[in-house]
């Protein structure tokens, strides 16, 4: 990566480089045919962005069949907002739980919010602690500003969670990530 930046080469993945939209489409379709959940999710994302919610729902559902946590999170949002589907809190929670099991910190955060709404503060704290340990900043803020101040989370638990949060954030630091925003 450093060599590519220093030489002003294209820093994108060598498998994703393409010369024109036709080549990109051909590669994308090949990935979909190979049941690549990221490519399938991307199709759903494009449909969602174009307000084709029913089609997006179908693509996201297919991506979840391959265990893609981000697709579960999007389906939860669709059930929450009622876009392309009827609002359904039960299905929303199901997809949030599946995304959380798949390791998605945002799903943990939203599950924590739902537990706060249900006044299950201990369970909310557990979701926030797990998400904060994955590096989620919103969860650490909820722990510090809401649950710690309310006396639900102890000082020791908060300190341990802060240490794990910092470790998770530090683990994601790299030269590539730090230089990525500067690439045009």
C-alpha cells in the first residue's frame, strides 16, 4: 500500500480495479453468481438507495442466508422504519440479534437502546459493554453518560470497558487507514 501511494498508483484492491462500468458490472455479476454475500448486499444497498425497498429487501434477505451481519442490520432498519415491509418490532429485534451474534457492534448498540426502552438496564449495559469492547464509540458514551451516572454500571466495569474499547480502537489503527482519507 505504501508503495502504491508513494508511486501514485491506484490503491484499490487489485481484484476490484476496473476500466469501465461494463467491466465493473461483469465482475459484480460474477461475484453474485458465486454467492458472495458482500456483492449480494451491495445490490440491495443500490436498490435501497434508489428507493426500491422491496427489491432491496429481497437482496438483503439473500445476503443474510450467507450469514452477512450487515444485511441483518439493514433488514432490522427496514422493519423499524417500515420501508418495503410492514413495521414489525419482533422481526426487527430478530435481525438485530442475528447481526449482533455475527459481531456487528451497531446491532449491539441498537439492542441496548431497545433494552433501555424496556427498562431492562442490566441487559442494556451488557449490550453496550460488548459493543464498546468492539470499538463502538456510541456505546461507550451511553455507558459513561447514562448508565454509569445512573449507578447501573460500576466504576470498575466502566474502567475495564474503557480499556477494552481503547484496545479495540488501537487494533484498527494502521498506516493504510491513516492515509486513506488523504487519497483522492
